[in-house]
C-alpha cells in the first residue's frame, strides 16, 4: 500500500502549505477540556516549520451549520497551539475572507497561521460536489501545497479533505501515517493473542467492525450499552437497560459465527444496575442474567460492567499481545459507573505488545480518568474513521492521498 508523504512535496522552504488538521476539541466556555487532538497535530506542524514553510492550519470544530458561531471559534485552539509550538501563532477571523487573505500574505518563512472554523462556510460539508469544489478552490488560492493530517475526518468527502487535495500537490502528514501504520498492524498479521474490546452505547455502531474483525481476532470482549443487546440475544431480560431490539437477530448470528470460528465472545457475568440514570441513583451489582431480579425490577438499568467482569476482562487484556479498544464499559462520566472503564484502561497500560485506544469516547475516558497518553501504545484521534477503516471501507480522504 502506498501513501504520499510530505517528502514527496519536495523542498517547502518559503512555500505556503495548507495543513488540514483535526482540531475538533471539546470546549467549555471557550476553554479546551481535552487538548489531545491539538497535541497530536504538533509533530507535523513542527516539521513543516523546521523546513521554513509558511504554514496555514485549517480545521473544523463542532457543528456550526455553515454559518459563523462564536461558540465554535478556533481562537482558543490557535492560542493553545502557540503554547505547544512555543512560538507565535496568528489567527484569522474568517476562513477565506479579507482577514485570512491579508494574514496569509503577511506570513513569513516558518510562521504559522490558523484560519477560522471551516464549517462556518457551507461549502465545506455541502452534499453538492460543485459547492465543495468551489470552496476548495478558494482555500487552494492560499496554497502551494496541501498536507492532510486530520485523521478524524478522512472518512468524510468534504472540501478540505477531498477536493482541496486534488487542486494542489498533496500528501499525508505524520499523524495520518502513524494512524495507518497502527491500523494496518491491527488488520494484517497482528501478533497473537489478539483481543478486541468493544463498548459504547449502540451495537449498531459496531456491526461492521464486528463482522470484519471476527475472522481476525481471538477474543471479543463486549461491554457498554451494547452488551444488553448481546444479553437479550442469549434470552436474558435486561430491564430498562439500553436495548436495540432490531439488532438481536444480527447479534445471534455473530454469536453463532464466533462459535464456528473458535472466537471467544466474552460477555459480562455481572453488571452494575441502577434505579435511574443519575450519579446519586441507588445501584447494586447483579448477575448479568438477573438484572430484573434486583430491587428495581424491570425498571432497573445497567450502567456499567460489574467488578467480576472487569477483572476477567483485565486478565484477558493483559494476556494478549495485540489489543484494540473502542467504547467505554459504562457511563464513565458518572463516578459510580466509571469503575469498569478504569479497570479496562489500566489493563491496557500493562499489555506486553500493542495496545490501541480507538479514539472518540474511549480517548476522552482515559484522559478524564487520569491516564497519560504515553501509557498506551497508541491513542487514535479518529473514532469514526478508525472504525470505518477496521470495517474494510474505502476512505475518500485516504484514497485521494494515494492509499489503495
């Protein structure tokens, strides 16, 4: 497989290089609450600065619906980027308007400019190819070359991810190259035993991944809200827990296929059942097959895997050589229901091999629970993109960079 890298662009000193990053970070009152994606963008930007390129950073943040919205401004991100690069970072108050044009023109060699949120322009995410191409053309006016480094958006056919890369010489940044190296190791001859841990709320979000990985893995550990659809598929009652009844038959098919392939699908033996969805709700630990036999009856809802299950999952994880984890084990945002996710995260830090945290809520969880990125083999910056890659899908933002 091939991928155009920055080296393919030739000497970049004095050249204007538009870098498509993924700086879609969570904000609370303009304060960044998790700067993981900003930090992940630094190696590529620093390498371009070191070459003397004139670096123009573009990204989206949130879903502003094609119009300026101060809640989604990239100004706080530009400030944080300056701190991480230990150098001044300019900020343009628009994307392709007068302020952007004047600040691009004023850029010197080795300097960095961040343009305002791409999604303030409706052309970025338009379903109309002509509208996307028109917006990409405006961005291309600022560029002698384009570096695509926003792995979290490579599964989207958007102006800055797909059309722009066709209008100027383009290549993948260091982040995308690193993500692909890890994902390739998860799909092509992974070191064994190979364990995949899946959580999160909906099994429907993970169906493609399960189907694609079943022939490749040794064990699949299931937690999070999706576990209740698996329990229902085995004939157990799950009270008021999250359940996708329309997926029960599909899950039963996966259980059968796994048994035929000799793959262990490991389901929880116990769960934490609560009276309501609240941090101060009364809760008990119950056997997975006895959720409705708690004091809460049919109104009880499972909000985390139980301690017995967490310990069993941790043993499986520590005994593996390759582990991919996507999706928290419970409602980790609420302290009483974070234990399962914490135990799984801790086990991943102890893997003697490759441990991969699959972005999105999983990455947010490990940081919120106090773990450092360096404790894991790799923390992906692209939850949705990672999952689609592992489903075997073609990703437009990679294909345009030569990935086959």
